[in-house]
C-alpha cells in the first residue's frame, strides 16, 4: 500500500475528516489505497492556532497529545486536482470547484499546487509505528 507522510496537526485533521483534500506542491498519477502516516515532529505553531485547537478538541485531542511516527488512517486516493486561482479566503480548482472556509484554512492552496481528493477515510484501530519518507512510499505487509 502507498503511504503519505504528513505533519501533525494536519495529518490528524485530515484523517478525522475535517478536510477532504490534502494539498501538495506536486501531483501523482497514482490512484488507489493510501495510508496516512504522521511525521515525528509536529508543527507546534500550527497546533497553537485557535481554530486548529478547536477542531482537535472536538475529537478529544490537543496539540500536545497527537500521535507521531505512526500510520493512523487509510483511504482511497481518487483525484489530484490543480489549483488554478487563489486569494486570501478561497481557491478555485481546475475542475471549477471552489474551496473556502475550514477546507481552505487547512490547506496550502497556492496556484500551481494540487489538492489530493480522497474517499472512505477511516482511522486505524491500532496505529502502526513506521519511519516516514518523502513522497509516496510503501510499507511492507500493510493491507487495506
């Protein structure tokens, strides 16, 4: 299974369903099962944003107790959509969809970047310790 490493708190907010897109500066042609891994070091400044704290608290987390260095969820990567227009509160994707509100806040919607669209996100019952890597990587023995 392909794995994508993400920094906390963004990884947990993605897996918990607070955002439906993961934004990246690069695209992938891969479509299919995708697991989400949390990097060892969280973005401590992002964990202090009041809106992020509020979203984490809704799920029983704080910026201090987020899981790190583990695979926390699985989903299906369905699409990789280019960002074609962006300003301070909204963005437009190449298929005409507009991203705004919390979704916009939780991503990096610079023109030329990509929104990775997923379906069927679910949190693993038991997190799997793993060392992360850049890009998409494989974890032996990981089933969907």
